[in-house]
């Protein structure tokens, strides 16, 4: 009888872990331009990213910083994994054209940087690779990618030759995961990562929840009539001002969407924008903290 109960518990645990796990993936194009031109992209990674130990943040020169260098040129490079999953591995995964550029481009590959906002210090934490004349060095310190990964990453790169940098990120998402936030007195901003399969489609839905489920637009002004089902605590009289910004990598500028209150009335002084699958967004708030939410997924 005891063995049956143990077996049942094991099977139940396996079923639960499977039921709460959604395999996800997304194709990214992170092109680099030559001539000192910086390209920037704001991306989301899966809650549980499927990253391998392909970067060594202590490596340099012939001690390859990325496994891809040794795979491309095993004579010149010798890669050793560093035994941890951090932003070095994310960098080496994202910069798919790095090994070719490092060995073939005149002057080297260029510079590739990822950075996010640390929610403890509320500061930007950059980490990058500088490849110049076939000499690779690390810029900044690596950040461990402790699961669940709830933040997005700002990717910046400039190269000695233009390239596409096409990459697919794989991982898993837990549809029951509750996203929590710090109080504004501790940290009032974050790079908001969204699941690749989120049902939210606009910035209004990030603030207020799903249209037709959490809010309506009965007065026809194109804005939510209530705002409590998303990140904005619209039922609190002192909710303050919230801003969600999208980075337009083609135009090189931030596109803001804002919600606030004035004497109990909801204000949407900007327009909404459509969310782009795979992107992350700069979220900031003036007071309190956003609602704890389970981000709806398909």
C-alpha cells in the first residue's frame, strides 16, 4: 500500500510539472551594422531558458570566450566551460555571427553587449564582448541567470562588418507563475519580459488586463474604462503614474505609453502601442508597486 502511495505521488508530481510547463521558442534577428553604427534591441528570454554553458567569462585570446570560436577555428581557440549559466552564455548564444566575424572580418568582430536592470540595486548591469584584431576581451561582469528569469535584456552591438545574427531562443514557461515587483521606494523600474505566447497584445492590456475580459471601452474613446486586471493598481486612489516604453530599433527611439490618475479619474495621455512578440519593455512607476499578476498565455 505504501509503495502504491509513493508511486502515485511521483506520477502526480511528474504530471504537475508537465502541466505547468509550456515549451516556448522565438526567432530573433539582431543585425549588426558596420562603421561604428550601434543597433539596439530589447528582448525577452523564456522564464526557464534553455541555455548551455557555451561562454567562459574568464577566457580571453586563445582561451576562447565562446565555444562557437573553437567550433569555427579549433586550431586557434581552446574553449573550456566555466560551469555556470550567466550572461556570458546568453551573449555567446545571441551573437551567432561572432566566430565568422572574429576570424574573417578586418579589425575583428566588434562589440556585443547585453544589459538589464538589477532589481536589488536598480542599476543597469552591462556585460559584453569586445573583439578587436582577433583579440577578445570581456566588458563588465557576468550576471547569473537564476530561474525564473523575469527580466528582459537590452542588446547593443556594433560590428566591423554587417551581419544578420539570426538566433532562436528555446525554453519553458510556467503559465501559473506570479510576477511580482518591488516597491517604488526600493526600485521603480524594470525591463519587463513577456512570455512569447502571452495573450496581451497592447500596452493598454499590460496596464489593465485583457480587453473584453478585464475591461471594456463602453464610452468609445479608445481607452479602458477601468484598469485593475493588469499591472496598474487602478482601484487605489494614489496609484500614481505608470510608463511602459517600447524601443523602436529602426528609428532608435523610445515609444511611451502612460496611465495615471487625477482625482480618481483614469488618464491615458498617450496612445497605446501594439506589443511585438519576443520584445521586452521598460516599465517604470512613480509610487507603490504594480499588481502581482499571472500573465495570461495561449
